[in-house]
């Protein structure tokens, strides 16, 4: 959960979505400014952090990039428990992805 102390904010952020939707690409771009055209699939989850100055506060994002494969879906609640925010990532060119967005259980 987000906490504040001396204008420092910690926020747990999780990315959810199907395999190949681009979750890892978004995180790598945000955290490292990189783009890798052929990204390996995430196994379980990957953790990143990024700190930003926002107005007169410092926000530290603790980012969990969850795996999209079906076999890891049962682990997802463990990663997003206590999250301040979730970003649902889907491939707009994939009709199944767009339909599944409504089926995400958080």
C-alpha cells in the first residue's frame, strides 16, 4: 500500500496481462529506457523499482511484472496483494486479449 513519510511515497505497482502483451517491454522502457524487440517470457514475476520526483514529493515505485502464462495465474494474487495500483496490459491487435480484459479478477 502507498505510505507517506517526509514527502516520500512508496507505491507497489503490478502489471497484469496475457503472455506477449508487452508488460515487460513497458516496464523496461519506464525503468531503464530500453526496448528489446524479442523479450524472453517472464517466469513467475520480475521486480523493478523506479524513483520519480513529483511536485514536492519523491515517489518510489515497486513494480511487479507478472508472468502472463496460464500456469502462473495462481501466483498472481501473491504478487498484487497490497498493491496501490495495477496496470492491465493487452494487445489491441488480438481480439482474445481485448475480450479477456473484462475477465481479469483482482
